[in-house]
C-alpha cells in the first residue's frame, strides 16, 4: 500500500482577509478564505480539515499569486490542479467550465449547465458552486443569475463578498455596490450570461 502524504495547511493574510490552503504535496484539497483574523481562519481549518498540520512555507508561489489576486491583480490559476476526486463526472465538467470563465467575466448558471452537457441543470450547477472547496481557484463568484443579479454565495459574508470579488475584477452585473476603494482595481468588461 502506498504511503499517503500527510494533510497540511498554510494560512496567510491578503487584502480579502485571511486565507488558507489545505493539501498534500502539490495537490490542493481546499481553499479557505475571507476570514477577518488568523484565529478565525485556524478555527475554520480545525472544523473543515481537523487532521491537517501546519506546513512550513507550503505552496509559496500559489500563496504569492493569491495575495496578488486579492490586491486586485489579474491572476490566472488555470495551471493549479485542485483535487476533484470527491466530485461526480457532471460536477467535474461544471468545475472545468467554471474555471474557463475569465477574469472580469461572468456567466449564468444556465449557460454553465448547458456547457456542462445538462441544459436544464442550472440548480445542480448552483449546488456544485455552493459546495466549491476551491474559491478563487474555481471562480464560482463569476457565476451569476441570468438576469445579471449576482445570486447567492456560500463564502463568508455571502453575496456581499461575491459582489466585492466581482467589483475587484471590474465585472459588470445587475447589482452595483462599487465603492471608491475598489474602483482602482477595475479591469475588463463582463459578458452577461
């Protein structure tokens, strides 16, 4: 039987709050983000991945890229392969097509369902997005309602966090809560799904 690498985590501060990466070796199994303090992030790790041990300097390149993204940088995470073993084939297709939505762009749940081979499965897409273990790497915040409103978000702060992510990217939606603080990071023009 092959030796399984221990589950590890690294936590770090960003402009979007504290984040953590959980994984083994080079494989990312979870991204935790949006917590106001390191203590809150560590509590979330204990609840979601209690067996994970703190890594020393784990995933430094990815940490730097996530910090750049959180500061408003246009960062692509397509080369990062999250562990999708827990997902069904349909859910994997949804994740694949969600990851293809570009920075500052949006797509509707229905369009994502059609691209994933199940045109009438918008609710199933929503369920997959709600259970997304890899926010930002799998940009579920870019999936919105067909009328342009942002819809739900299961991360900390709910739809307000989703709106902040979209605003930071310069995406245009039916909900505008843009503040001057985020306007300086605006990039691109969104397509409406």
